[in-house]
C-alpha cells in the first residue's frame, strides 16, 4: 500500500467482564464515554467510540463482558456482545495479565476465528504483574491461530496505547472516513447522561441494587441563552426495598448520586446542568422481555 493512504474501519473490543475494555476505549479516545466501575457487567450496551487521526479513522465498538449468563438481562447483554462479530474489520481481544488465559478467553478466541476476523490480542493490566509473566503470556499468545499481533498495555496507566493505535490502523483497509471528524460517538446525549447516572449508582450501592437498576432520561432540554441543560431522569428498580436504599435516609443517597452525576455531566457537556432524579419500582423488570426492550437491552 502506498505511503500516506487513509485507513478506516471498525474494531470490536471483546473480552470477559472487568478486563478493562471500557478503560481502554476511554484511554484511546482521551475522553470518557464509557462508564467504569470495579463491578462486573458494568457495560450493558454496545458503545461506539471514534478515534480520528490525520491518516485514519478508527471506529471502536465496546461490548458487554462475555460470560456464562443465566438471567434474561445478562443473556441479552452477552447476545449484544456477540453481534460485534459481524460487521467489523478487526477483533480486539483483551485479557488480563495477572490472571492470564482463562477458558472464557479461549472461547472468545475461537468465536473470532470462526468469524474469519483478524485478531489483535491485547494483554492489559501489565502494571499489576511481573515482566516475566507478561513475556510468558506473549509467547503463549503467539501460538494461537488467527492472532495477527499481540501487544501488552496498561490502559489505566496509558502505557502502550500509542503503539496499539498505530498497529490497529495498519490492520484496517484503505478507505474514506465513515463519520465527520468532530464526532466522538454515535450514541445520543441522552444515552451518555443515563450511563453517567447509572455509573454513580453502581459506585455507591452494593449487592443486588446496581444490577437491578435501569436509568431512563425522560427530558433533555438545552437553554443556550442561560448556558444550561435541564435533565430529568427516572431510575427504575425491582423492589421497594431497593428504592428505599437508593433514596437513603432523608434522601441523602439520591442527593449524593445526583450531585456526583451532575458534576460529571457538566464536565462532559461543558455547560451547567440541572439534574432531577426520580425513583420508581417495576417488579422484576430485568426478567421481563417488555422492559428489557423498553430499556434498550434487547433488540
């Protein structure tokens, strides 16, 4: 291929829960568009992030963690992740350096090979283990069929990201950009707002509450003359006991979630935000096909 050619394409980010897929996407974009917590199954939807370069456009699709799913919600999340194996140019398979290859990783690898997609294997969290362990994983990874390149990184430390971006670009076909150069994601402002609110819920609640919560933005109104966005959001839980936990004594928990979400929303949208939160109960919504579709978790 000639020097100076423009390359563009789609990259599917896949892996088990909590291997750092969303952290990597944010590190590549240098902007937070995917929420991050230490809880598994934080990512529930496919999220597209667009990296614009002078000589390329890399379109990343972050997916929910692939795991043995039992509940209807988790099954819908895994099904959403598997859709990435159609319509992308490269699969970015992420594993954790400290834990190495697990059976789930090899299952995802086989799925990528079945799809006939070139695989770029990323060994993440190298800052949490020894150089010897990373070298051993590099040697092991090179034995897998279908793996074109292997790159060790630390997404949270920003190490190896530039090399990863360069390698991905070289694996993409020549072609024109798919999106305008000022687009960061194809997700709506409402979606981003709902995810930021859900992240704060996951950070401040425990046990079943984070996994029984869905957030819907009911209103998103911009008042440009006042440099203000008014957001009204509904938090749906499955039981009255969960509603009480979310609201907290004297409304303290809901105020804390709302305050932290508002601060991050103002940073993301670069304007003042007025955020109003309401909590409702929809019994066992995560097991109900109607509500899974309503909340966008099932196609």
